[in-house]
């Protein structure tokens, strides 16, 4: 039996990168035999950067709605909001005592966000990888679907779990990373060296809510190069490779198949074809998303059910942790 968990922060409108690099893969994981899957809207992680209250509420609903619109079946997967399961913060505090400050200071995202938010370099910004470790370890997780930029955090989780197990025995399952073969990290169409981000506005970001004309316009303006050849080359042709990755993830084909399809074609046709594939992919999802956001009663019911299921599992692991450490019940 394999157990997967992943989370998305409710910090902005969902991007094409979030969908292709995470949500689409997560939905497919739930259909694999002998798997248990948990998906979490990680609102507690989001507040390391100041959030406007109504936007935080709206985006929390939005993340869940995109998951469901993409086809997530809650009879197969548990979808919940992080702050609804109190074991996350409780185990997070305990794991702080098994995490070295130097480990946290070496986190690339901590360094990057400290530069971006110099006015608010708070303790949570430093320690949120520990809360992430708690998110993972509470569910006896065997595999974590991660993008390339999250591998460092998962390695910290593994280190903390092994450190705890070294003191108290085999309490935690030590998880393994699982990285998609394509679209693990969808890059900005205007800057293929930067990740497509939902928290930073850019003309190179495609949002799931974008209309077809907007999507087409953004792809037509996508940065390529002067080589005028469609090839999979992340170093010399980063922009072209990013577009190929998006196309592969949208169509469910390999890079080799995609390159063969565009052999001899110019960049104009290349970009238009990819835009059309993306539009066809997101159109039905957009329709279902609008229905869910128009009446949040269904989302509230799913949150309640998800929190109950997640709490039952999380409290079992937390109780075991407390017992081996000597806490009085």
C-alpha cells in the first residue's frame, strides 16, 4: 500500500503550472490500485506572508474547487484544509525540537522569500518546512509528489523523521519523492528561468481562469530563441523546452513524440498548436469550477468530511509520538 500527500497554498489564482505540475497528476494518482491519497489546502503555510483575510478565504475555496473541477474523486481521496486538522500544528511544534536552525537557514526558499519580504522575515518563514514535515509524517506517507523546487524540503522531512526514529524507534514512515517526468516545474512564458507563479504577477503566467483569447495571446508572446528549431534542450533552448513540456503534459505524450510532431514547423505554428491544446484541456475544468464557486455548500461539506477523515489518521500518529516521548495523556 502506497500513501501520497501533497498541498497547495491558497495565495493566488491557480496557474497552468499548478494544474499541469500538480493537480492533474494528483487526480491520476487516486486511480492507482492500492493507494491512499491526501490533498491539503495549506492555509497555515500561506500566512508566513501577510494575507488579506477575504482573499485567503476565497483562495482556500478556489484551490479546492480547482481540484474537484479537475476530477478529484473524494470517495477515493481525502481533500481537506490544513487548519481544520489541529494535529498539524501540534506535531509541527514537536518536530521543531528535532530540527537544527542551520538546516532551516540553508533552505533556498527561505533565502529567496527573505529577500522578497524584507519587511517581514518572521519565524514562521524560517520554520514552515518543519510544519511541512508534520503535514507529511502524520499520514504514514510513503511518497510525496513534488516539483523540483520542493525536493530540498522533502529531504529535510526525511532527515527529521530519521532523527526522531533514531531516538524513539520506527515511529515515522520515511517518505520518498515522486517527481513527474514532464511539467514538474512549469516555467514563466516570458522568463523560462523562473517558475510560473500564482503569487507574483507576470505577463508570462497563464491562469486557469484565463479566457481562450488570453491564453492564445500569452502563448504567441512566449519567449523562444533565434535557433528556429523545435528541440528538447533545457540548456540551450529553455523557452522551447518549457513549451514542449506544457504540450506533453496537456496531451499525455512524450517529449520525443512532441518534437517529432513539430519537426519542420515554425515557432508561430508551434505556439498556436500548444495554445489550442491548453484551451481544450482547461475548458471543461473552467465550467465545473464556476459551478462550485457559485455555491460553496458542496465545498463546505467536503471540507468537513475531509477534516474528519484526515484527523482520524493524524491523531493516531500524533498519539504514538506523544506516547514514545513520555507525554502524559
